[in-house]
């Protein structure tokens, strides 16, 4: 296939409720979407970076510039035989993997549509049902947090992840455990701690957490390797895993026992498949992380989550937890058992509501 044209657009989409982590609060998503054209077919990708460079170095504006000036021009006019070659076209670009993944994931969608099969089948997915958890942002009070957890459990979600940060950790997790002694519970620090906090991190062992996600620096595996043997709780790495090479090194050092895979963070499906396979062969569980995606990114996550190694519930939850109205039809729904059935239609298997996209668009560019 030869990519002929890439349409970029940025949409603004307010969240139904602010989402707070140790690095900041998000109230409205600024999302870049790519529509890739080839031989009468199209494919959709969503850029998963945050509005500002706080989760990692990428931001909506930096990703726009990388996409428009580098990733899109490097892709247009090139002949590739398979979507697994798409990443190579932009591999000159250092970092900026979320920007690069926007096009890579769109090309996977396009190829699945060309073959008239669901993307998850093209990727080699085998799960007829994916298991869902929720990520709950920092709340103003423990009472509010307990109430949110209760609502999500009633909706059927199989795992509750809560965000922590210094001053909102031990006592808060204790209150949650007191109220919900048996639930599948995890915490995510988004790099809010250092090895100086080791006593606090050890105390979290009391709460039988499935894992503690990214306690230390976003770019670290050495200190995590120092920390892991001192904890009973498994460490799950998120921010510091950008590739299968990072995965190999982190596991070799013993920096964690669980891997969160985010499509954007690892540059797309091809690298995600490599990480999944590497972990599966070594019995390291993986799960699909979320970046508050709109429907296209959410559908991409569903497709990836059907790979066999995704044994733990992911942060892939219902559209209505984020948006009053999503940009895809139908919206993503979760069963009362906390599962999503992958769609049967070709490609992403959801229809993009282009009329709604037009209404939400703040800028648009076509690269030929
Ligand atoms: O660390 O997993 C994270 C959102 C933005 C940036 C980082 C993270 C998150 C989430 C939200 O936890 C997951 C979701 O519901 O999409
Ligand atoms: Mg995380």
C-alpha cells in the first residue's frame, strides 16, 4: 500500500469530570486525530499525548508539529507491504512516539479495512472478551473516593486503580481497604516518589495491592530495580517502558513484575505486539493502559487488548465515563461483568461520527 494523503485535525472535548493525577488536572482533552488515505481506503489514528508535557515530553502542540512537519511527510508516497513496516518510515524521529503512533495505528486500521476483517484479528488477537478496570483520579476527600469506587464496582469493573501522591497515599489507601477488603485494588503514583520514600512505599504492602504503578521517576529502571526486592507488592512499570528493549532491560534488572502497555507510549501496534510476546513468553502479565482516549484511541486499545498476554484488567472503560457523547458509533459499552466484546466490523469496528468531529475541530491540515 502507498499512503497518499494524511488529514490531521485537533478536536477539543471536555471530560465529564476533571481527572487529577500527581502531575496535574485535566478538564478538557485536546486530541489530534489522523485520517490516512490509500487506494480509496481510509484508516483512523488518535494521538494519546496529554495537553502539556507532564506525563511524558509530548504535548498536543509538539505532537502536531512532529506529525505535520516530519511523521506525515515521511509516510506519504512510500510503498509498504504490511502495517508492521509503518513504524520504520518515521523511525528517524527520536522520541515523540505518541505522535508517530498516531499514523502507525491508523495504517493498521486501514489494512484491516482493506482485508475486510476486524483490526483485532489482523493483530493476532484471540480474546473474545476483554477484562476492564477503571482508573480513578485523585478526589478532594476520601468520602468522595469511596463513593466513586462503589459506583464503579456496581457497574461491574473488575479492578479499581486509584491515583496516589505524597500526602494522598497511606491513609487514603487504608480507608479504601477498610471499606473494600477484597477488591482487586492497585495504585498509580505517576512518578511522584523517590527512594527517599522507601518507608512509606513499604507500608503500602499492608494493603495487598495487585501492584503499585510507576512509583519512581518516569525515565528510571535502576531505582525501581533497587526498590522492587524491598517490597512485597509487585511494581508495574508504565512511563519508563517505551519499547521491547526497555522491557527486556527492566525485567533483567528486576525493576518490576507487571507491564502496562500503552499504544502511543511505545510507538504503536508493532512495538506493542513485541512487548506482549516478550512478556507472555516469560509469564509477565501485561495490561492495556489508558490516556483518557476518545473513541478512536479507545477502539485501538480494545483491539490491542485481545492479544493473549493481556491477562490483567486494563484501563479500557466505557465511553460514558469520559464523554457526554463520544466521537464513535456505537459508543464503547462495558457489560455488567466488566467486560468488552471486541467488535465484528472491519478495522476498528466502530463508525467515526465525522459530523461531530467537524463541530469539535479547532484546526485541520491535509498533508499530501
Ligand atoms: O498513568 O495511567 C496513567 C491518564 C493520563 C495519563 C496517565 C495515566 C492516565 C490514567 C487514565 O490513569 C486511564 C484512563 O482511564 O484512560
Ligand atoms: Mg500509569
